[in-house]
C-alpha cells in the first residue's frame, strides 16, 4: 500500500513540477525554451540515476521512512551489478528441446555480479512460472537452465533468451525500494 501511495505521490509531484515550470515560463524571459506540448523533460538521462531518483522521491514521500536504515549507496552498487549482468556479461545460449541452457560468464566486477544476481533471478523465475529452473556455478560464472513441458512455454523461453529471462518479472522495482530502505537485500 505504501508503494502504491508513494508512486501516486511521485506522479502528483511531477505534475505539480511541470505545472509550476510552465507557469514560471510565462512570466520569465530568461527561461529555457521547451516545446509547449511536452512540458518539462521527464527522463533523467541515465537509467541508474532515474531509478535512484524515483526511490529517493518515494522515501521522502513516505512519513514512515526510517532514515537511519536508508542506504542509497547500497542500491547504487546493486544497480551497477544489474548493468554488469545486462551489458558486461557474456551469454551463450544453448537451445534444448524443452528450453534453454545459458552459460553466463564474465571477469572482475561482471563475474561477481553474475554470481550474485543470476541465482536470485533464477529463484524468481522458478517462483513465477511453470518453468523448471536450475542454476549451476562454474568457474567463470553460472549456467542457467530453464525448461518447460508445454510447447508454448518452451517457445517463450527460447524467444526471451538471456536478456528476456534476466529482466522477466516486475519484482525488481520493489526489490530496489527494499534495498534502499534497509528492509531487505
């Protein structure tokens, strides 16, 4: 409920900010010229910055936030890990008759991120679908195997591939709020 309230407050805040900026622009000759139809820009210009900004606004909007537990730097580290897993990891997909086996590898920070995040995502995949999901540790990363009995599900697994499987689900946003607020990591 707090999350829904927080999202609503952020949306209202953005609308108020846009309206205030439009009002100010009518009486101030030194303002930046923005297209009339778009109002104020809404994207922060960088994904991690935007995710952090959204969480900060939610935490500030929630009067029950325990600021002694908030740790936005921990969220930043997690977002760096997500970037490594999405963009820095190497993924070799072997299609199976009933799904796919994906060898995810990397070096340095990417390897550490793979070993932290892919097993957690595998648990989420196994929880949210009728898929059989296994994870195996290897020296240079992990092997994620996702299988199903239904041909339509098998086709979906193959179509999603590595990137679709690691981004599947809407648990990431709630997880980010939990990390930043110190309630779970």
